């Protein structure tokens, strides 16, 4: 059986077969390749982000380790517990802090029976301005010994600065009583 086709039918038939071949190639080869390329591209982006995150965390880890070493060195330099026989030196340091912060002070050590086990308790009476009191407290908080402020009593003491006639200047001071406990060995 022979099929006689005219030239224009042969052209249409060959164009149709060629188009079907291209469509089959596109659907079965090119589209799967494109989806595979997209999938590989997404995996590559994820891997890149994972790598960047890893290196950022690694840098942060190095920085954190350096900070930990600095803190360890700082802690090694500090002696957190006060020796009972060096209480006088501690009182001198409290007096220096009071002088630096422009506060008048009176420091008492509580009697042995009034102190907690393993600590020395101090009672500090300060007189000065409120900002100077705050500076004193900040310095006490940053002292190298382990201790805690048990109580703070603050009273306002407004006194005329002079008894001269015509001088109406008023100095605002505060009187404070601080109970401080420092751990000992």
C-alpha cells in the first residue's frame, strides 16, 4: 500500500512530525532539566546560607570565647572573699570611696554576735548630696569582694548654708545609713 501525497501535504506532514518531535523533546527532556536546575539552584542557595550562618556563628564563637577569657582573667585577679584580718584595709577602701564621691562617712563594724556566719557586717553612715550617694553605691556594687547591701535608709537633711542676713542659699543633703555584709573566709 502506497500513499500518494502531494508536496504540500508532505510539507505539512513533515512539519507536524517535526513539531511533535520538538514538543516531545521539550516535555520529556527540557522541562525536567529546567526543574532539576531550579532544584539544584535552591539547594545551592540553601547551602550558601548554611555556610554563611556557620561562619558567622564561628566568628561569634571566637568573640565569645575571647570575652569569656577576659572575664576569667578578671575574676582570677579579684579575690571575692574578704579575709577577716584584712577588714581594716576594706574599711580604708570604703573611706576612700566615700572621699572620692564627696560624702562624709562613719563606718562601724557590727559585733560578732550580730553578724551572720561567714560574713562581716558593716554599718555605714553617709552624709552628702543624693548624686554623690548614688556614686558611692555604684562604687560599692563594683567592689571586688562578694557582698550585698542589706538595707539603705535615706533621709533628707535641708540645712541653711549660713546664718548671715540676706543669704538664702539652701544646701540639700541626704543622710543615709547603709548596712553592708561582705563574705569572709
